C-alpha cells in the first residue's frame, strides 16, 4: 500500500517486528508527550556505536516513520549487503518512531488524504498540521521552550552518544537535500546516486540553509557557531536545538529531506533570467496570501476557539503576527546582492524560495478551513466558501507553476533510507 502510516500503525508494526526477530529488536518507551502519549524507540543490533534516527519530528512530515520501519526490517532480517553501518555487532540503530505524537494526532487523516496514485496538494494541506516553533520538539529549545519531548530526545542523545543522528524530514515540494551539523566526507556520491536511481531531483539551493556551507549539490553544512549572520532569521541560537546535541559527544546530525512532490526545476542550475524581479514577486506573493488568510481570520476570531485551547488557532495567530513578513524580508539581502551584481541566483534557488512563498499561506488556509468547518456559527459557511476559493486556486497554481509530480511514498522512504545509510557509513568510519 502506497501511503503513510498512522502512529498506531507504526507502533503495531514495530511490535510485530520485535516478535518476528526475537533478540534482534527491542521496543521501549523513552518518554511521554505533553498530552500523555508514549514516545517509543525501536532498537536493532547490539553494537557499541549508535545511530539514532528520529521519525516524524514534524507532524505534517509522516514519511520518516515508513523509512524507520523499512530500515529496521532490513537490519533485523540481515537483508542487503553487510557493511560497517549494518553490522549488528558493531552498530546499534535506535529509531524514535514519532517525536511529536500530539502534533500527529492533529494531522489525523493525512495518511488517507495522501494515499493513492495521484493525491492532490489540496487534500494534503486540508489535513496537515505544523505547530508553532515553540511547540516543535527539535526547535523548541531555540525558542527557550521546555518540552518533555525535547527533554526525552536530549536524554537519549546523552545516553546513547550517537555517532550519527538522522532527523527524518519531508518537504512538500522540490527536491531532496541534506543538512549536516558537520561535514561527512564521502557522503555526497552515494546520496546523489540514490536520488538518481529513484528519479528524484537533488535540490540545488534550499530555503532552509541559504547561507550554509555547500560542498556538493543538495548537501549543506552548518557554518561555524560565530557565523550567526549566515543563519536564517530566527535560528541564531540553533546550537540549542536537538540537532546540535550529538556534537558534545563527537557525533553528527544529518537532517534528511525528501519531497512529496518533485519539482521540475529543483535541479536547474541555469542562471535565473531576472532573479531580482522574481524575489520581489515572491515577497509579494507570501505577504498577499498571508493578508488574505488573515482577513478571513479577522472576521472569524469572535467565534473560533481561543488560542490557549486550540493548537491550530495558535498557529494562525503566530503566522498572522509577523511570520509572513519575516519570510518575505529574509530574501531582501539576496535581492539586493543580485541587484548589485554580487552573483546570479540559479533557477533552482529561486524555485526553492517559490515553494516557501506558496506554502505559508496554504498552511494557514488549510488550518482555518478546518476550524471553519468545525464551527456552528452562522457566519462560518460563507467565510469557508470565501477562503476555499482562494485555497483551491493557490493549490492549482502551485502545481502548475512548479511542474510538480507526486513521488510515491515507497520511493520517498527508499531514498531517505539509502541516504541515512550513506550518512551512517561515513559517520561509523
């Protein structure tokens, strides 16, 4: 079946795996979420070196759990060629099956919405939920937010002292890429080979690591701690995140991103014909979309659940409170640099920013449509219809403008597994 798995399905599959391979796999609870849900870890192998893989760090990115189960099955069964990283006597693989089960509960339905041969962006954004930054377990420490999920992961990192942590992410659209907290020599070639074998483009340039070191296409390495000017707005304290925690034990983190929809221009390295105009247009796009969603939100605030009782409402207020402007303004240095002749941006780089400009209003619109659908206020249906017309037009334009095609879930997971194995081989060596 080509679909993502629910948290319950992942947990049940992990239990079956442990039963099928007694002695090879162990499952234990390693923490408890804010709402009391279990954080579970599946371990395979008995080696002294540890690789820690973290699935579903964002609830709207469910591919990592499929990847984790596929990798665990391979390792427990001893399938495939044996290597240093897959030798159970040398390496123990620890899989956190879902880092944010509370957020996943608010993305309930995303599995069916994205199933089938040709799911649409519209169905994805209607069911996807991503919390505010202070409620994202990997990112919350940067915001000085103390979450039990973050503490559980920090404790695991200190207990296992992993040579590699793989954070298994997914992006809505574009190409595949990896962000590393330290360089992993030799990683780029097998990563590129895996992407080519599965016909997934490598993202040349990315919105997540605009100014990081870029030793190879799609590979980005965190700049030195003192290089705060090269970090995205809001990430100046990235050293506090769970990503950087393995460094205190000599380990590396690889954030592995695979796309749900591949973009036709994600690997187009030709110079963009008019990057300055394009960036200004994208800034307007994210601001205009945000303003249109916020205008509907303004009309609905009186009957929506209050932010303290509703995680989706908190996200909407966070985004309306300045996130759209923050995103748009973050690209001004690039536009200025291009205008002054300081280097030409490629088509792929501009298209990576295009993804962000389009997805921010869509995330907000999907959440607000959900709240309006659940409301019994007489004004809700008309506001829903008003916003839904914008929402569907934005989804259609997103798909058309970026030439999107669906990447099957099994290909997403296969690419992510191969990338994690490639990173592990380098880290273990």
